[in-house]
């Protein structure tokens, strides 16, 4: 016997309410339990990713509130500045391999190319560790050479954080490997649930043991948490990926893998810089206290943005599957549905954030509620971005990664120029306006590119939810 949301509603709700809810609940049942390839795996993966992102957002909010209260706004600003840079740098030091494997692993498994499958899984880990170690060495040298140009309170935390880059990169690669196998919980759980919980627990333990309540202590707690998370991933993910492959001789296509990974690296580099350029430039122009307020505001906004990330995590593999099969009709229908999955929940979450934003910000401590008016500007960009769904994943998984990189490069240029102009003039308001405009431009450019390259009108007025007859 299988759980059915529609049947449960019929039993528990009054008849008139059950009748009103039945169409939506029937679609939910179809999404979760359909035997077809279209919504069965992608829908479940997206739902798991969504639930993990919800829980992650709650954990992140609670942990950031507690850390901000424990160490104060100044040191909290130091911590978030350093750790944001490290997470970006660690992810980018994978040079795109942690995402390209999501495209190659399902393809090799589907076609029985087990030699290539074993080859790319081994290559991705070795390559990522090598490149991230080199980048970490260059980063440490850079901080040493230019330490006079960096505020003294940032120098030691940056040294510590840079040493963690290889661990962050390996962790991101193992996440991509798990997602490529459709292990959504195992892929997203360690980084988005385990790591923030460990950071919070280790920071609390450090303070109980008498260590100073500083940004440096918080960075050290984050490093140890990242190491423990990576060890957990190695133990739980790596043995599962080797099942059935131990006797297979690996085959390598380094040139092909690199040629696909590098444009993805450029895309994700531009994307990470785009989504964090405002925080980084606020940190450059303004003191740590203002960085703390702005970062706390963006963490509240992340409650809206996680919907997009959840859908993206669940559907990337399915985009690649339809593209490899050459089924353009299914690809187009599915792409439009993922826009609906992204936009409408994001809109609901945006309303909730605007309603509850001020009390949520006040939990960070005195003065943080100053970021509340900024939410009304920032949310415009996030909603505009959600109106085209995970369009960049669609481009990347269909071989259009080069033009996607160009779109992100252009959008990043708009963001940086606007931030450089507006932050000195208008402070945090300038950063908020720059980010909202940049995200709106990104959405328009992505929608136009998808239409020109794939002939798919991937924007919310053209989005639709799946119909019952399509899911059985």
C-alpha cells in the first residue's frame, strides 16, 4: 500500500475542501510516485532537494543568528567576509569538474560505458585536489605579498581559510558525484545540513572551552566542520560509486572532459561572483559592521532563493537525459514545468520574507533590523530570476555552456559596474539596487538565449504545471 495525498485528503477533510484540494494533490501524487521517467525521479529529487533546502535555510538562519550574537557584528562581518570568499574560491577551484560530472556520469551509465565512468570519477577527484591545492598555494602567497593592502583583522583569517580550499573543492566534487547518481539526499545533505550544524556546534564548544569570541575562532570552527563533512562524504559516497566497477579498466578522455568543464567553470565563476559581488564590494568599501548587516539581510533573502536551488539540483540530470535522447518535445515541456516549480513557490516565499523580515533580522542583534528596507529592493531581483527557472542548467546540460558563460560574463560586468558606482554614493542601498538590476538583466538574457538556441519560451507566462494524464 502506498501513501496518497489525494486519498488522505478525501478521508480527513470535509468534502467541499477535499474537492477543492484534489486536483493539486493528485498532481502531487503523480509527481512523487509516477513510474514514468519524466516526473518520477526528477520530481522526487526536486522535492528532496527542496526539503533539504528548507531545513538548510532554517539551520543557516539559526546558526548565523547565534554566531552573530556570540561574537558581535564587527567580528561576524569578518567571519562572513572571509568564509564567503573561501566557499566561492573552493567551488571555483574545481574548474567546473564538480558540475560536468553531473552530465557525463548519467550518460556513461545509460550507454554502458563503464570504463569512461570509472575514469571520470577518478579523474574528477584527483584533478580537483591538484588544482585547488595549487590555487591555495597561490592564494597564501598573494595574501603574504599584498598584506599591507589588506586590513590587519582580515590577514590571519584569510590564511586559515585559504588552507581549507582543497577540502571545500573535494566536498563539492563528491556532492556533484552523488547528484549525478540521483542520490539527492546524500548529495545535498552533508554540505547543506551537516556542515552548518557542525560549524554551530564547534563554535559553541570553542566558546565553552574559553576560546575568544572572534571571527578567527569562527573561521577555525568552519574549517574543522568542512573537514569532518568531507570525511563523511568519502565514507558514504565513494564506496557506493565503486559498486560494480572494481574490475573495470578505466578509460580517459581528458581533453573532452576539460573542454566541457572549463566553460562550466567560467559560468559558475561568473555566477558566484554575480551573486556575491555585492557582499564582496560592500566589504571593500565599508566596515565589517555594515558587511554584517548586509550579509544578514541576504541570508533572510536566501529563504526565497533556495526554491531555485532546489529545483536546479533536482532537474539538471533530467535535462541532460532528454537532450541525449534527442527528445526536444519532452525537453521543452519539462523545461516549462520547471519554471512553474521555481516561480510560484518563490513568490509565496517572497511574501513571507517581506512580512517577517524585520523580526527575523532583529534576532541577529541590535542594529541588524536596519537591513529590512533593503529586502524590498533585493526581492525584486530574486523574483525576476525565478521567473525563468533553472535556465542556465538547461543551457549547460544541452551543450550551450559557451553562450551561457557569455551571458553570465555580461551580467557580472553590469553588476560590478553598478556596485562600483552606487556603493560609494548610496552605501547598502546602492548595493541592493545594483543586485536587483543585475539579476533582472540575467533573467532577461537567459530567457532570450534559451529561446534563440533551443526554441523554448522559458519564462513564467509560458510555464505550466504537469497535467495528470501526462504523468501516468
